[in-house]
C-alpha cells in the first residue's frame, strides 16, 4: 500500500485491536503527536465510514498501523490480523498505510499515565490512544528508514 514517500500532511497512528482501536494524530508538520481517541469497533460498514471520515476530516495522508511482534521480532497470529486490517484500511480510505513495530507501547502508555489520578476504567479507556501516540512518535522519530517499519506485502 505504501508507495514511496507519502505526500505531506498529518499521520494517524493506529493501535489495532479487535474490540477497541487507539488513534493518535500528528500535526501537519509531523513534529508533534497527541492521543486522539479510542474507537470502539462495530460492523465493517460502520468501521469503514469512521476511518474514511477520520482521514477526510483530519487531513490524514498516512496511516501507521502498529504491528504486534514477539520480543525476538517474529510475527504472531495477531500480526496477521493487524496486516489484514492495515490492508483493509488502505482500501477503504485510499490513504497510504505502513506497519510499524509496536512492542512495549502499552507498557510505556501505562508508565506515562501512572502519575495521573485515573481510575482503572479511566486508564483502560485512554491506554489504546496513548499507546498509539507512543508508537506514532517512535515511527516519526525513526525516519521510516529502519527495519522496524514493515511493508504491507511482506
């Protein structure tokens, strides 16, 4: 799905889940990242409409989907699900899509939220969007040129 360098604009980080999807957005210059929201999945038509609207309303030109891999770098069944989701996401939105290693993002999100006085439910509701922002920040800082960024067709 990713053909060369995508056009300038906002990047959305996507923390894929079968129930909830965390979303983070960069600013148009791709210098800042912030958690955007946690989307609770519905049926395929509802999900497609949500992501088409997100791409359009937020002027997103690139979607970076977190790829869950084992500590040794090997992919799992969840990796396959994330790859299929990323491919689908590119088809329904028309935006460029890349995959990026998301190891440790949930743990780092928990660490970042620890000083805040949140209930367990409040933490759970925010964790996926914060994890998406951690992953997107790492992606942008990597310059997309290392082995952590993977093509959809691998």
